[in-house]
C-alpha cells in the first residue's frame, strides 16, 4: 500500500522499470509555487508569500490590489483615478498600462 502522503493527486505517479525487471511506482515531490510579480512592471512583490501552506491572510497584503500591484504602482493608479474623478484628466490622458485599474477604481 502506498504511503498516505502519496495518496494525493498533487503527487505525480511515475512507473519505473528496475534492474530486476519489475515495474515500480515512484512519486514526484510536490511542486513549489512560483514567485509573485507585479502585473504592470513585473517587479518581484515584497510581502507576498509563495508558501501554499500559509494562511490566505498572510499570503497577500490586505490593501487594495495587494498581491497584484506594487505599492508604487498603486500610488500612481490612485492619483490617476482621483484626477479623472475630479475632471482634471480624461480617461484618454491616462497611460494605457494603468487604464484597466483606473476604470476598476471608478466603478467601485
């Protein structure tokens, strides 16, 4: 019987032929999660844990767009959203890479 830790679909099963001519099942290690990067500038996000066993609240910051945008980018998006809301800027004047987030902020 397989070990309880191997009785999961997250473990990949592989059949290997041994020198004695038998075929045995071997199990791969669990895959590690990837590092998190910002959606706009692709900078590595700080304060975001890649540990899958950690609680959800500790994995991402609880601020707006936490785990998606870096704090510097969020500051820029907030500025643009505020200026569009006040009528100082039009949506066409906002940089293309920030428009998606500015539109989402104005909907809320």
